[in-house]
C-alpha cells in the first residue's frame, strides 16, 4: 500500500499551520462536494479530502503520519490506515459515530457435490455455525431495561490505546473502542449481543452446477448487530471424485472393458451414462486397446449444450481361464502361428501331477 501524501491532496506545505490546513480543506470541500460537483470522481475525491484533513488537523495523528511519510514504511502505513478507518465515518458525518445497526458478516463455505448431484440438480441440507441474536438479552448485550455504563479503566474512556509495536493509538481491545464497559452485561453472550449457534438451511442446487461455481443464499450469514440485516451465505462448489466417470471440461470420460472376441469381430456393447441410461454402442471389427469413441451430447449438462461422452476401450484378459477356454486359446494360437505360447502343461504342473500319482 503506497503512502498517500495528504499535504499534496490539500495543496499545502508540510510546515502549514492548522489555519492554513483548515482554509485549504474548506475550499476543496466546497469545490468537490458531490452535491455541487457533477464530476464522477467528486465523491471519491471528497472522501480523500476529508481523510487528509482528518489526519492533518489532529496534532497526534499528524505527528504519527509525518514519521511514516518520512520513512515510507508501507507496513506501518497499512496499520495506520486500519486505525484511521475506525474514525473516518465520524468525519464524514461530522459527529462522533454512535452505535447503530450493523450488517452481519458474510459466511463462505465449501459445498461438496457428487457428479450426479451437480449435473442433474438436487436439494442439500447445509449445517454450519453462525452468530445469532443472544436469546437471553435479545441481542442488546445487557440485561434489564437500560444499559449501565462505567468508564473503561484500560483507555480511561477515550476508546483508544497505544499497544504493541505501533506508537499510534488503536481502538481499545477491552471496551472495543466504546470508551466504557457495560456493568449489567449479559452473561451468556458477554455483552456481544450475539452467540454462536448451529444453523441448518436447505439449498436447491440447479442442474449443471460446475466446479468453482458460487451459490449465494441471501440472509443466511451472521446475524447483524443492533438490529442490522444479516449477511449472506456463499457456497463454493467442489466436485467429488467419481468411481466411473472423469470430468474434463463438459466432457465425461470412462473406460469400457470388452472381450478379445468382441474387439476382433466387432459387435454391440452396453454402456451406462451418468444418468443411468443404458446405451447400445456399436463396435467396428478390430477395436484396439486404448481406442476411443465419442458420443455427442451425452456428457455433463450445462446451461448451453451438453458435453460429450468419451469411451476408452480396454481389452479384458481373463485372470483364471477354464480348461475349455485354454484349449480354445491354444488352438487359436496354433492357428495364428504364435510361437511364444506354451501349448504344453507347465513344468511345475507336470511335477505336481507326478507327486500326486506316487502318493
């Protein structure tokens, strides 16, 4: 994060007095106010002018900023900006910010789907943890009709403290920047007004949902604070590995095992699609191991055209053929002139038979 030069933004020198900074601010604020300036950049420029004035008009903030500007330390400037963001809204409104409704945070989760669920759609029940209004204090953070306050001992009521390695004040972690502690705070939520609870929501998965898609469930994020609207739930889709099909883009790939006679002579093989439909696929004579056949439109469905089903054929070799099959294979090997095939019983088999005859 590059360090902004607030002096250049207001058009004053580094040695400018408070009065000079104030006059420059008033002039620029009047020029760039969005209500009077039609320029599309006016709102952002007006905010930037307010940001610069907010820092340079405060002796403490200006001193800290000058040290950062001189050193060019972007890390310290990033942390300084986090501190500034806590108070910029005060400058924008012209008054110290009062606690009001605050929208709840969004929740982002992974949603694992099978290939069938993603392809044809389904309804999933999602269980997750989120912040909800405290049932004991009804989201107020305190018990009773009204709040009872006492000055925060850590920040002495300022809402800010110097802590850690940074030498500029940050929101007080004890009172959360409020400047006071709640004497009658709720014991269940510790004054937060919210508690973590398991929630369940049913989500409709549309057909053709793909890997990486993000489904938004409005209003099912964390509950807002002080009556604010809830955040949203975002589900990023992850597809589970399939035991049969392999998805590449919109295409579905699968292996089909066929017998040696079918590969040689050709014929028909039955193949199941992802939907469970059984297709009869015609094979030309002489199918080689590893050859493929593409069936258009039978792959993964999508909002446009569906992908293809790509079949890769493998020759199935019997692991323990029967005696009858062995004889037929030997006869075939002899017919083809195959010299490497052992047409006689194996030597170990001869030894086993000899031992059995003696016993």
